[in-house]
C-alpha cells in the first residue's frame, strides 16, 4: 500500500522542476523524497576530487530514466545536459584510488568527493554505495531523499568527531576549486590526514554512518561484582548402563553455501607533494697566486776602508771553529743552519745574504727555519734575508745553507 501511494506521488509530480541548491553556505536539501522529474534541458555539473582533482576519469550518471557518461577535466570538473534524463540520479566517478558516489536531486552543482560518499552511505543506510548505484530506481531514490536531511546532520557530526568541522559547508552542492586555500578542498585534505591519524578508513567511517553510529566511543562501564558460588549438589547414583545402540548411517554432506561478496576497499588518500630542494650554491673560484716581485739590483760596492788593528783572539766557538775563522770559509767546523756571519769572502758552506730565492725542494731544512719571512711564494720558493744594504766596508754577510740543524731551546 505504501509503495502504491509513493508511485502515485511520483506520477503526480513528474512535471515539477527541482530547485538547484548550489554555492556555499549551509546544506540546502533539494528535495525530501523527491519525485522523478523530467526537467527542461539544463545542466548538471560539479567537481570530482579527493583534495587533489580526479582528472581524466569517467563520471557515470544513472537516473530514474536515462543514463549519461562524461570525462573529467584536468581540474576534476565535469558537466552533462539533463536532456533525455529523468532526475533524481545516482553518480559515480572511477579514479586511480577507487570509486566515489553522490546523489543528484536536481540540475546545478553536485560534487563527487569522499564527503559525498559518506553522505550517500548515511542516506541509504548501506555502506555498499556501489550496490545503491547499480540498483538505482525511483523507489531507492525516494528513500534516500527522505533520509537526506538526517544523513547530512549525521555526516557533519561524524566528521566533527574526526576533527574535521564542516558546519558552514554544503556537503553535496558546494561550488569549489580543488586547490589549497579553498574552504571545501581544505576539508577534503584534512579528512585524509585525520583518517590516517586515527587509523580509520573511508570505508569504516561509511559503515558507522550507515548504522547511525556517529558519536565517540563511550567510557567502559565498571565490572559488576562476582556473584557467590552456589553449593555443590549431591552426586546422584550412577544408573545402569544401557545397551549400545546401533550406529546410524552417516548423513550426506550438505551443500557448501556461496562465499559472500567482498566489500569495496575504501579510496586511499592522496600523498602530499614533496617540497622542492633548494639549489646548491656555486663554489667560489680560487684566486690566482700573486707574481713574485723582481729582485732588486745589488748596490755598488763601497770603497775599501783602511785596515783596522788586529783584535784580540776570541774564545773558541763550536759553531764557527777556531777563533777568527768563519765556518765553511776556512778550517772551522760545520756551521749552524741559518746562522749569519760577516766575511771578506763569498765562498764556503753558505750563500750571500742578498735576498735571493731558493727552491724549497732542495732546501727543506732551511725553509722550515726561515719560511717566507724574506720572500718567496711558500709553494716552490723562499727568500734569503737581504743584508747587502747594511754590509760595511765591502764585506759580505753569508748565511749557512748547508750545516747543522739548530737545537731548539
């Protein structure tokens, strides 16, 4: 009787137009128990997204009368004409991460998202939204339309318990763009995050909504007290053992029932994009080594002065040999490396202290004492001290370049 009245209602309203509830703001239920409507040619459009757009995917519409198929754009947008269709319709999109559904009550904007999937599960009282799509009819559309206001309220409450507040949004008909900063798209992203944090899935939340379980789990009640143990009854007398009965024939094995269908796997949320690594800074060029300065010209030798009086004989010096004899210039012992003496000759173990450059490779011991204090690049050459300008009476300052390495104090 009830079904007959519903069919009569649908036929009486067949020519009525359904209002379009598009745009932002709170949910506007387009029709409660909406009758099939053959509308003038208009359009049905929306966006298929999970936070990221579901691009280049097939959107299928199954209406009370008529079907339609369209492919989403790169931004997840889709649109079809209502020509040849009798609304309401069920719609689904098949993307890379699974199938999502929605309920279309009239022309205008209706989206297909994880949120609309939850609304459909609640409105149908069945988490198998694919079965609702496959068996969609005027009767199932009317039942879902009647439950839709309650389904929207329950879905908002369950999302709030997950930590996703959508009170200001139209869950089915919100106009939005699948990009960061859009209010509806940000909630889709937040839903993916909260499902992971709470170890839940879209399918498990759909099951809860289908059975109306939207509140948080209540506290576990206290364990009741254990009742007293009853008295043990007296053991009765053992009866006489009866004769063993004949073994009955074994019954035939019953037919194994068919295995139930496996439920749909919920869609996996999209992984956020990884940030771009900044470029490595360029290594600065090594500066060129400066050129070695030109050795200055040797000054003119001054006139020979008068021979002074012979001085007293000094004590013996282990570095210079016997008194009055320069090491390497006479009969003295070997000189101390790096020591300087004044002499009238320019031969022996030393070299004139005239600022000349020496190769480091052949004079490593002397370089370790002098370094580049008197010139040179410190890589291949180093300089001797230049005492030419302070040499008196045409004498020569010599420096020991091949001798005993000095003992440090």
